[in-house]
């Protein structure tokens, strides 16, 4: 059916009417355009969660963002991969369109019987899967699901999760599944696992140097996991650049006891099972106080079952820094030397890619809806993606250790630098420049806090750095602001208007 939008529910003038309405009684999609995110990336409709396989493709100069989606419904299930592309990570185009199921690139059971119940999170790279392929390709490795339910604190069904591969020959628009999927059928023998999913693969010269003394060009893949009643594990595999269909298990890269934390106040909880984990190296940059040569090894981890004393959810987004130690001449472990919380809010399933265009690592994350499923059918959407964030090594020099605060382990490493001061290093996170530049040529409407019935409005021009004040008997205490980008909002309003007229919804 085509959506009918009650006018009184989709105008801000009548927003107070909703306080007297049971949102669960409203028609499907009747609130679709009212509060829909204006500048966060979101699927055309329905449920969405983890960002999957973000990448930059030099061949087409396109950025790609895949994501988990349940087409045509607003709760988790039937997990597929939606897909959009962009030139700047600000304005996105659904592939091949936003209508119907056109934006779905990977769907359960299509081309791979092992994914009949879901295409879970994975990774992509603009590289061929083998040396026999010479044309430009994009390779994806993802978790294929054939049995449910899957839960870290419930019984694990053997071969419910396998790892599969597919290749794209048209710039990531369509994929052909590897005929001998799955490329990994089961977790290591003898492990009573809590999960085995979300592969992430990249070349990693630092690991090559630890294992072989020089960069050998190997690819390394991590799979998020855990051992029941023991603790979470990040498992690592290795493959030759000539054949990404053939992976060898090296061992656990990260092993900690259940609900481990380096610092309860600052470091979050590593829970009992890992999900959507990324391991990467970052070189210090002078612009951030670094020396342009020292490399640091980090991992971001989605953790399940974590302590909720300082966090509203048992799902944490945590980062750790570590040193690699070679073991048994065949593998290495990552010893934790620093750990922090990547996002203290509701963001989960952080997933990254290396942007070769501007030499930076960029993360996306999944943001849950604040309504917590209340009235979700009326909204017609559920979930969104964070703004893109760059991570980097932040170096602070001449730090004074007041009250011995930095003597304890936490989200930092500390080096004495003489005269009673220290150099502190940590993982920095900031919006990418493309997001920051959106504030240029924009206006800010500052809604002033008020005492009794008094209020003041300010409008600030970023081009002239001037303020215009409309003040009527007000007493100013504090103020906040929000960004209104005319170009961005016009594009959003036009798109919402089109979707309200044409989009068709199917709920079951």
C-alpha cells in the first residue's frame, strides 16, 4: 500500500498532539517524515544496524558503505546488506535506488546456501581474491548464517556461523559468490565458543615484521569470538595475497577473562564476547603532536555482556592499544597497555577502513533509536549510522602528573620527559574534515535557556562571525546551538517529499 501521512502528525506546529496519542495505534509509516534524521546516514526505510565493509575504491573514486538491514520491516531479522556510495561521505546515493529492494546488495540465501538465515557483518577491500584475477575487483568476506538463534549467553549451534567470500567486477554494485563457500566452515577445534563472526581483513606489515622480520605482504583476518565461561577472544587468521580463499588459523590475538577492564572508571568492560572488531596500526603525525614515524597498534571491540555500572547498555564500544609478542614462531598475541571507551553513548559495532585518498582511518558506528522500539511501525525506520570519524594518535607533551592521576593504567600511555613532566599518548577521535566543513556558510540558531517565561534567540553567521539578537525582557543564563545547513536541509527535504509521494512499504 502507498503511505498516507496525516498532515496534523507531520507538522511541527502540531507536535504537541503526540503527547496525547498512543504511537503504537498509528498507521504504518505515519510518522516517517516527522523526526527522521536529517544528516546522519540512514537506510531508505526499515530496520538497520551494523555498518559493514566501508571502503574507498581508487578505481572509481567512490566511497562505499554497506550496512545490515531488514528490508520492509522495523525489527531485526532477515539480515541483508544495504549499500550506498558517495564521493565525499556527506551526500550518499543508494545503489541502485532506494525503492523496493533495489538498495540490497547481499541477501540471505541468494548465491550462497550457507547464508539462508542472514548475511552478518564483514569487510571489503578493493583487491582481487586471487592472483588469477587481473581485472579491477572488490572482495568481500562476511559471516554467513544458516541456523538461529545466536547469542553469547545461549547454546551455540554448530556451523550456525561460517565465513564466506564474494567478488564484485562492477565497482561494488553487484557480487558473485565464491563457488566453494564457505572459506571457513568452523571455529578452531576444542573451543566452546560464544560466537564466531564479523571477519575483518587487511594487510598488516607490523604483524609480518613480528613474525618474519620483514613485510611479507600477508593478509590478516580477525574474527570476533569468546569462550564460554572463560572470556572473550579475538581470533586471527593469515592468508597469502595470492589467495584470499585460503586462510590459516594462527591463534587468539586478544585473550582476557570475562568482564575484564584495565581501569573500571576509564576503560569500559570487555564483556564475555567480542563483535565487529577491528585491528589496525596508526603512525603518529606532527599535526597531532607526534613524530611522523612511530607506529601504534590498536583494536576496537564491540563487547557483549559488559558491566553496566557506568554504561547504560551491556554492549560497549571499547578500544585498546597493545604490543605484539611473538609466540611459538607461528603467531603473536596483543598485550594490552592502554584501553578506553570509544563512545560513551549508544554507538555500537564500530567498523573502519583505511582511506588511501587522504591517508587516514575512518570509523562508522550503529546508533540505536531513542524511542527503544516504541511506536516503531509508525516511524517506519529504526536505526542510523554515526557521522564518519577519523581516529589518530594524539600526543600531549609536558603533562604534569597532578595527584598521580596518570600513574594508573587507563586510556593513555605515559613516558617521562624530564623536569617532572610526561608525554601522554592516546587514541584521538574527531569528525572528518568533510563534516567540519559543513559548518561553513551556515547559520546557527541559538535557543537561549530561560527563567520563567523569558527567552532570547540568537542567529549567528559563520561567514561574518556576527550575532543578531532578538531579546524581549529576557534573563540569559546559558545557551546551546544546533547546525542548520541550507544546502543539506534542502536536499533532505526534497528527498523526504519524494519518498512520501512514491515509496511503498510492506510490513508483515
